[in-house]
C-alpha cells in the first residue's frame, strides 16, 4: 500500500498546489459551518424546536466542530510549510484532515441523513495523490463515521430505529462501493503516470537512437527486457499482463536463398505492422534475429489474442518484389496474473510458439493449447 514515488517535478508541484488549496478549503468550511450552525441554532431556538438542552446543542453542534476544524486547519497549515516532512507525509496529513472535517460535519448533523456520506467525497478527491495507504485508511474511517452517525440518529430518533438501520446499511454499501471505485481510479492514475514516464523516457531514447532497433524501428532487446521485467515484477490479479513471442516462418530460408537484404525487407515490413497495431499500453521489441516480443499491459486475454491475430493477418498481406508467396509469422501467447520473471514468462510463451510451428505455422497459439 505504499505510494509510488513521483519524480516528475510538474506533478509534484501540482500536488503541492492541491495541498494548499485543501488548506484554504478547510478554513473556508470552518467559517461556513460555524456561521450556518449559529443561524440554524437561532432558528430552532426561536421556533422552540431545539430538541435538546441548549448547552448540549451549542457544545456538540457548534463549538466541537469549530474546534476540530480549527485544529485541522492549523495542522494542515503547519504540515504544508514544513521543510522536514516528505511529500508523502504532507499528502497523507492533508487527506486525513479533509476526511475528518467531512466526518465531523456528518456527526454534527447526523439528523440530516445525506450528510452521513459526506466523507466519501474526500476519498474520491484524495485519489489524486496516488497513495493506496490514504485510500485504505480513509475507507475504514468513512465506514466508522457512517456507523457512528447512524447510532446518533437512532439515539435522537428512537421511534425510527428500523429506518435508521436501513439508512446505515445503504450508506455503508455506498461507502464500500465508492472506496472500491476510488482504489481502482488510483490504480489507473498510477498506471497512467507509469505510462507517461515510460513514454517520456522512451521518447528520449528514441531521439538518441539508443533504444530502437535500426532495421525494424521497434524497441531494442535491451529496452524491451528492462521494461518487460519491470512490468512482470508488478503483475498481479488487478494488473495482469500478456506476453507474446512472434517468429517469421522460414526466415532462414529467405536469408539463405535470397540474401540478407531481402531478409531485412521482411523485417522492416513486420516492424511497420507491429508499430501500427500496438497502443500506449503495449511494448514491442526485437528480441533477436526474426524473433519479436510483445508485452500487453492492458486489455483482456481475448482482446490481446485478437490483436496478435490481426498482426498475423496484416503481415501475411504484405507484398514483396522478390517473391509472389506470402511470408507469414507464428506466435505464442501467455497470460499472467502473478509476479513473474521475464525468462519464465518467455519460456511459457515460447512453448506456445513451438506448438504453433509444429501445428503448421501461420498461427497464434496460447499456453495450454494442443499442437494436434
């Protein structure tokens, strides 16, 4: 549940801006809440509808929320200006301050049921910090706040116990649903950051020509293996990935009979097809000779398999001046939802490729498929 370090100065500055805006929001909310509470108190007082001792009302619904909000503001302000705290610590302090502020508002107004779920807005908002720990703790605190709001409501309205319990159940289900969505959103945001950083690094490497294959234009083996290893190291059930190995059928025959120049023409054609078929969630590189590896970071097993077959079909349509016959590729595909090292992953995909070759070539096979 540790947050992902952000090395991009622009993103760090953005988070800093968000923290200071949150500080302003807490101050504004403290002023607005105490103003509204005083106004509501006078309304209930003059209509003789306070519903509880005046001292208790003032203490619980006015003074306590005001005190809590003031303390939260001071903590947030001190944290934002601290030179010893890390960005991660500051993000967490600001996030929890916002959640507690929302929770206290819900508790002080437990008679107004829609405010029970007010802390859920803090969960969604704080997903911008890309910190799973924040979301995990906020989800737990939100559930506690909602439960306590419901208990207070039952205490204030004992005749509506059944209705209060129903509202508690609905609000808790909403809290679980929103927490799950926020967690998924955080994962997607983190993945977007990783893609952005990878594309930026990749663009630099493309610019200098160090990390691309000279003939095909796809990534070099060095860049491919480094990126694929990092992806597989973080693979899990929530972030699975697919690995494919593609190999040109009878490529050695082309090189031996027609020459390496003609072989390079075939490689360039395949490179063009690969680059046109992949997206930002896919890495493709030349692993060696006529062997290419594709790493799918996104999509389902079937979607990735469909992309591979589309690549196979498009490549088979390519025409060459030195032969009237189609040049084809075979491929092996493996799907992983657990942490895996690259060698093991390639071994599984390679076994599927071997089956495809033995089964007649010009086909894509997955792990577990028979060669018959």
